[in-house]
C-alpha cells in the first residue's frame, strides 16, 4: 500500500513539474507576430493608475501598435470595489498619455477574470473577432491565456511582455504555482 501511494505521489509530482515547465517555457514566439487587434489582459490598478504589472502589458501593446503589428488595442478589465477606475479605463488613459490615439483603443470594462476578459472581448470586437489577434500578458500567463483565447474561438497569437515584474524566484514561483492550478481548472472545465 505504501509503495502504491509513493508511486501515485511520484506520478503527481512529475505531472505537476512537467506542466510547470511547459508553462514556464511558454508558447513559441518569433517576435514578429501580427494581428488586427492586441488584446491586453487586465491586471490590477492602484486608484486610477495601472499597477507595474499592468503598465508593462500596456507598454508592450503600445510598442506593437507603434511598430504597425496591430491596428488597435483592446484593453480589458473591470473595476474592483477598492479602485476608482476600471482596469480598462486606467489602461486607456495610460495609453493615451503615451501617444496612442483614442480612436485606436477599444475598452472591455466588465470582466474580472482572464476567461471573462476574453469572452467579453469577443463581443467588443464583433465581426473583427474573426481576424487574428495578439494576446498581451505576462510570459507565465501566456499558456493559459492562449488556451482560453482558443476556447473563445480567436485566431490568437502570443505576444508576451518582453519584461516582467515577476523577476525573483520569490515572485515567480507563486505566480507559476497559481498558473499550474488555473491551467488544470481550465482543462477540467473543458471536459
């Protein structure tokens, strides 16, 4: 009995380690991906300002726009009770302050989760949702974001931020563990 339990425990550890490695490696990215729209997945705001994590995503989307790799940016994310602005509104203001024209920015301001970000983005894009999109988020979030984008029917390409605020092992490991958990939740929900 103990041997069976040890084998099962070992198999679980190996599986979780393999999933964590798969997430950490992330999807293949050439750095030349193009799409009609960059969908920036929401992250926390502090008052009316994007958190450093969200700002990194917005900065990357602005670079994609300036390089002509996308025609517009869709900023996602609702408002938490403690914030005075939605993630989308704070993101839009941030982008406009950095020279992105308001006409090139779309907002989805009701979502609270990655799944909702993408589901609601479909409605905002309307017929444009059939065209390729770039998903903008942190590198460790990219596997789950791409899986959810595919589940929503997007022709999605990964556009992870080139830098991340999660630099130390102390910040990366909890984020990775969270992504391993939520990737399994996503897989189970698809069954």
